[in-house]
């Protein structure tokens, strides 16, 4: 499945929390610090990422396209969908909505795309 991008999806924290509740998901905050970008990986769970601060891009390996995201955008990464966050200049603050409560080690686990081929 491809990543879904929703530009200008929200303008307030209350709108994010309303969407989290409507999707019956669990919110957590994640801060991505300065980096040159991440390697291609996937996560076991679908993740709804609300960009609260900053900007970066996401590589959708299915299309090969990088899509820029910034504050107010929402990104939905289906479970087991290879992707990569792009470079972060200062920081990007996300509210991540997950299917249920997860420890940081569980929801941040980055799996190798080659694992999907077996």
C-alpha cells in the first residue's frame, strides 16, 4: 500500500485529537532531531503522523516519490509499507497515532525491507 498525504489537514491540536479519537487510535508525541534522513524501513503497525512543527519529506518506495510535509500536514503510513523520513534541518515534532498503546521500542522499531520478501 502507498503512503497517504493530507496537506493542510489541521490547524490546531484539538483538531488532531478529534481525528485521533475518530480513528480510535492512541496518540504519542515524537521529536525527530536533525539528521540527513533515515534509511528505508517499515513498521509493524499503521501510523498516522501529524506534523506539529518543522518540515521534512517522506519517500514512498512504492511510487519512488518524495513528498514534502510541514506543520499542519498528516501522513498515513500503512503497516509494513517501506518508507523513509527525509532530512531534518532543526527538528520535526509529530503526534503519532497508533492502533493501541505501544512502548517507544515497539512503535519505533524499524524493520528491514528485505524481511518483507521472505
